[in-house]
C-alpha cells in the first residue's frame, strides 16, 4: 500500500464530501476515491499506452478535419478511416471499411467515425443490483 | 444459463462469459478484461448514457460474438467493468426473442 497527498480546492473537496455523504454515507470518501482510481485504471490500463496515444491522436485528427469533411459531398454521411492524421479511406458501409483498412494497414489503432453533424450515442439503461 | 463466446475478428483467441439479453441497451457490452485478453483495438467512440441519464464518452471495439447457436461477426461493442456480456438491441433486432415470464422461459430464434 502507498500513501499519497494531493491538493485540491476547498470548494471541490466540500462538494465531493457532501455528495459522498448523501450518496454513500459517512466515512466513505476513501472508498469512493479508491473506486474512482480503480475505474480509471481499468478503463485506460487494459490498452497499451502507445495504442491509446495513437488512437487519441487519430480521434483528434478526425475532429480537426470534421468541418472540412462535412463540406465535401464525397464524405458527408459516410464513414471515414483516419490513420497517421489523415483520412485514408471512406465507405457507406462501416464494416466493409474497417475490414479493408485492417487488411491494408494492419491491425492498428485506426479511428473510424461517421462524417455527420451529430455525435453517436447509445443508451445502456438497465440498472443492475449487486448483492454483497 | 447461456454462454457467449467472444473473439477478435482479426486475431486468434476467444473468451467466454455469461450472457444477458438487455432490451434496454442500444449496444452490446463486453467485460473490460476482454480488451486486453483478446488484444482488441479501439475503433471509435460513442457517447453512452446509463439509467442515471449521465453521458460519457467511451471507446468502441469490434468483436465476433456467438451464443445459443447464433453468430454475429464484426459487432461494434463497448467495454465496462463487468463479468458478463450484455447483448443489446443492435443484435437482438436481428432475432425473435419471446419471453414467457409466467413460465420463466425465454425463446430465441432467427425467423
């Protein structure tokens, strides 16, 4: 076990404390912080850091070129594959595009997104009970 | 109990887990551990909201999924801290699922 110290603004700590007391009860702050750290590590630590870095760079590149792609009839409404900061391929069929991209460039962190005004979203609504 | 087999569509290797059919989920969800074990590459991102209405951006991955004699290749999924696999509507909409709650029976078929 390690012990660490962090400095955060008073207002943030007070608000966090209030929320933990309301949601979990007293003396639960440490457990909540531990859960947050575990969750962060699980979400980010299962991928090698170089994969995450490259993927995030390709994602940022797509965001940078989004407006330009949207203004081009060729890309609008279609899926685009981004690798090395440029759009390397596009298709109306996402699966066909992904298969082609992996075949041509290997199994690399290629970012694929739809050239659309709206962001993609999904709902995973079902709450679950965990009995201890 | 129904089991689902998940595999990387590009590389070898597979994992198994319990399956839950979730008509409230727009997308399927795999255990976070599978990302590392199956060496899945992130492919995209999607904003996901839970029952509390909070939205957050998560990464998506492609997997092959097989359960109850059905096979779905190149399925886009998200990953989360869980031991089972949630099969969402993007897969269920290809099947006919009949729930007989009174008999505690569930029938899945591909008509």
